[in-house]
């Protein structure tokens, strides 16, 4: 969901000293490091042992491919009913850049399998369509997937039903077909559950989503060019700001906007100096971020070891809001259940006691419900009565102090 973001100025608390940190993803960038701003490195799993990652929470049913391990996905341009008609000759002309699908590098919620969706159809998730009557996503697309060993297979996500992703893959001549399943309940509290096509097994390799803020990793940047980079991605609920050029010691976020793009920190805080054969760090670049616990941090990089050791060197310090240059927005903590029946629960983090104007509109833009919610500073629990609404998708606007927060809600 999209969140409106306030503009803040900061000062550093004298009691919270700067901390010099080193995080490693090992020589050749073979691992990932899941990192907590408050607690340091959480886990550093191998990043070459999986092929697919399935979103555990969220409506998008995002599915990623492991671009670090050179796993590549191609649109077969075939209907699901044509599974048995595919032959090895059908891959000719399809394993190219015009048919290749990539993970988004700005959101965990849009994996390679989601890239073929129709934006005008809110039920089209790319690899399949959501039925709000049954709450099942039924796969309607076929793909070719090239694994790290160069082997090409045909693949279909059959459905997402009863809390499990069901999928199948086979050699392009139809041999060695495997039907597999990944249950969301086995990865409760995680962003993703993982699967290895090569080893035909699921992998539990992430910490709980509430336990980390950043991921140090190698990934595929997709704009303006598509190429593999090494950098830092944010947890999907961790906003950040890039401030440049500034005096590192005096930098604040005044006049800057937070972003929920997961590559706000990214990779371009460094560059390789070919003349001197070394990595050079930008010396006027600072990041600010808000961690999963609601604490604010200032971070700047001081060194990078490259593929020789996979080390990231940086300095961090906790900071505290000093003043508010513009009204702060609401932070949506939770919306549940979604899809909803008669009651929708809305938990928001209100920065002050400003009232919220709630407007619900159908997908044509027609306003169908409006009310004012009394709010106080801190967390607020609001129950929204949806009894008068018919089943379908609705747009919800939350307006507070001139800021608008948008989200979509399904009414059963």
C-alpha cells in the first residue's frame, strides 16, 4: 500500500554514540546478510541454494526468481491448457531479453512472475487470477525457467489455494515432471518461503520479518539498465531517505521525503576506480531510515571490500526527531481481515491527535461511504462497518492534515 510521508529534521542524541559496523556476505557475494539496525546481523544464509521465493503475507502473491544465482524466467506466451503441447523446439526465439521477466528492484511485492499482469484488472496477479468468491488464485500462464546450471524447464504456478502455492515443472520434452507445494503456514511471520527446483525442497532461510530492517545482498538492478549489482535493500516496511550532497556530520532530512522503495539505499553509494583498482565511497552521502521498531537512524558508508571478501563498512547512529516542518502522515500498521465481511479493522499510528476523514469509493470512483474517525497520538484501532457495501474491490482514502493515504480493500 502507498503511504504518505512527512518531512522531518533531526539531531543526534548525545547519549547515542556513533557505531562503526562491518557486515559481510562473503567472498563472491555468496551469502545474504539480514540486518537489524538495533541488534546487528541476524542471519547470513547462503544465497545460491534456491530458485523461487513465494510471498507469505500480502494480497499480491509475489513470486521471485533468484537473480543472484543467474536463474532467469521467460514468458512462454502460452495458456495453462497448453502444458502438454510444449516441446524443446518451442523455446527457440523465446529465451531472449524481449520475453525475460525480472523481479522489481523497488518492491518485494512484485516478483518476476507478477510482471505480466494487466494493471486495469485488480484481480490479475500476473501468473494467475484471484477469485474473491473462493479466495483462490488460479494460474493461467506458462513459463520457461533457466536454472543456474543452464538447464531449461517449463514451469506453471498451478494455484494458490488453502494457504499453499502449488506448482509444477518439467523438462521441455515433458519428462521429469514434478508437482510441488509450498505451504504458507510453514513460513509464518516471514516475508518469503523458498524453493529449490534443483533439489526439489523448500527452504526456511529468512528471519522473521519483524526482526530485520536491511538485506545486504547481490541482486539485479532493472533501471536504467539491467545488470547485477551489490548493495542494500530495505525490509518492505522500512522507509529511507537519501541525502546528497551534504556535510555528513551536519546532514538532516529537512526538506526530504521518505521512500518505501526497497532500493533507496541500493548500490550507488560506491564506484570502482579502474585507474587505482579500488572501490571509492561517496563522501557526501547520508541515509536516514526508520526501522521496524519505530526508531530513526542515520547511516553512511565508509568502505566496501568488493567480491574479494564481501564486506560492507558503515557508520550508524540513532537520531531523534527535533521538529516537524510539515504535518506528519498516518502510518498504516495493519488492515484486517482483507478480504473483509461486515467489519474492517484498521490500525494506524497517528503522530498526533488529528482526526481522520475516511472515504470509501468503488472502482469507478463513486463515493459509497464517508465518515470521520477520532484519532489520538500513537496507535489507534478503528472498526469500519462495511455491511451496506456489496461484494467487490474498493478504494479507501484516509485524509489527515492534508495528507492522503490510499489502500485497497476487498468486501466479500
